[in-house]
């Protein structure tokens, strides 16, 4: 739940001097009247700045009139849809726990020329040339990622629950008849659950089942769990069965960075996160790993190789740019104050809902989300979701421990 709505103000036209000349220290750099691609290519081909580009003979035919207009001119239809979406985001109260409003600065980086580069590999070890600045950017982003979570670069590097119990699909979700998520097709997963009376993770049951199942990996972290995790307890269980301990802190990474919830890095071997939830960055993800071998495995190379070439193609350098900006912000006192407010607002909301007689899963919240159990009211989340939506309040349904279906759940986040 974002409490400060830092959307860019409406700006008519572009900040970039599209029409006319651009001057630097009185020197005319180049004249951009919507620029012709042939002129631009000329400068890119020679590798010299556009001011000294050699004129390339104009090609004949219809294709040479390729002008670079701003979006409103080039495509009013898409511009119009974006404007409607922006209006909607301004007008409505956004209470979806996994969403946030990223900053204008992040959006500028994401909408920049960084989007043009191919840069498979790692800084200094790329498959394509011309990555000098992309390397600089990614290195800066990595340094900031470690700094945002107060990690020592010598120890850390950077490159589940059952769904109806607040977990995430990616931790391996299956129904009795069907393996739903890709991870449940490729991996054998064993969910652990909440104690349905307390709404808290049933650590005793986790310990028992882990002893029987002997997992290689135990995953902490969830998408719909309003409480903090007992990392020391999970570490103990992982050690007893010889498993790695991983925290998927996607929902709460902003709260972790601001140190308003417990710190998973103290106990886990691997920590993953999305970057667009409470961290308030661009859509993306990060994987943190311990640098020293764990259980005889070099996590650094295992994870880096799995990302590329194992799973991913070209990285999104524009997203890395936006992420670097977000991580700088995450280190500021501003950000800490913001996250403190997120948690105290959420607590106030939880208390008021309980005063009004609603039943909350786990009876409250430690973080940025509340889960209302609608079953005592004889209602389901799928239907109730529509009513606040009509009042421009956006929230999302979620299943709750005991639900029969994860797709038509009876609870509300
Ligand atoms: C959001 C989330 C993810 C990533 O989900 P995407 O749909 O890929 O953004 C992974 N794990 C958890 C626990 C999450 O909450």
C-alpha cells in the first residue's frame, strides 16, 4: 500500500528539445526536426557524434521518411490508452499489496535509450560489444543493491508456501489432478502450511514434514502472509535436514531495506526479490547469494549460470537503470520514513477493520498487508472485490487457509 503517490505531473509535450537545435556551451550539436533515420544511422555507423555525421545519400522510396515523433503524434491510440490508465491510477485508491507507484526518476530511466542494448553475460564478460556504459550501470546497480540491504560485498553477491496458504505459484503449486506452475512440473515440491487456528506458519509441522521429505531447499516467503517469518527456527530446520534456506522476500523487500521487519540475510543462503512491490522500483527481480560455498555448492556460479545462459536471454538494461535509481532511494532516510508509515498505516487499517467486527487472518499484521477472512460473512473474495472496485478502491482477493479453491477464494487482501 503506497502512501505517497508520487506520480509525475502531467507534462504537455516533451522535456527533450525535439524540434529545433540543441546547443552545448554555445556549440550547435545537432538539429533535430523530427530526425530522419538516415541521418541518425550515419552518425551511428561512423561512431562519431551526430554533429559531425557524414551525410548519407537519401534512399529513394517510401521507407526513407522514418521520422521519430513523440508518442502522442506517432500513435495517438496508444497515447490515449496510457492517459486513461494514468487517470485511473490517479483517481483510484490502490490497496493491492503487491503493487506500488514507482518514482518519476525510475520511469525516466526505464523509458531511456538503455532499452536499445544487447548485453548478455556479466559486466566485463559480454557477448556483444559496446557495453562500456552498460557495464558501469550494472556494476553500480549491484553495489547499490548490496548497500540497500546493508550487505558486505565479500560475503554476498547479487545477480514456498502452498498457494492457498499465502504462498506463491512459483514455489510449486499443484492441485490433486494437475501440476499448475512450471516449478511444480520441473521440481518436486512439498508445501508447508499455516496453522488454521492461529493463521501463523505451522513450524512444528514444517519440521516434521521436512524430516520425512528431506528437501534440498526450504523456501520462506509469501504473497499473502501478514506476519513476519521466524528465520532462526527455519534455519534450524534447514540445518537439521541439510537443506539450503532461501527467502523469497518479494512482497516485503522494501520493508527489509528500511529495517522495519526482520532481516532474512542473517539466516538465509539465498534471498530473492521482485523489485516492483514494496521496494518501489521497476518490474524486475534480484537474486542475492552467499559467496562462500554452502553445502559444497558454489552458489555464485550456479545462480549466475542458471540465469544466463540457463533461463534468460538479453537482460533489460533499462530496467537495471531504473533499479539502480530505486536502490539509491531505498538507502535514504526518506525511504525509511515512508516504509515506517506503510507499516503503521496498515496496522491502523487492521485495527479499525477488527473494531468493525471483521475477522483478519492471524488476527492482525506485522507488515504491509491485511487479509480479511470473509467466510464468517458467508461471502467470497471474487464477488466482494467488485464492490470497492465500483468505488474506485482497488484490492485483490486471495485464498485463505482452508479454502477449497485458489481461483475462487473466500478471502480478501
Ligand atoms: C510477486 C512474487 C513473485 C514474483 O511474481 P511475478 O508475478 O513474477 O512478479 C515471487 N514470489 C513471491 C513470494 C511474490 O510475492
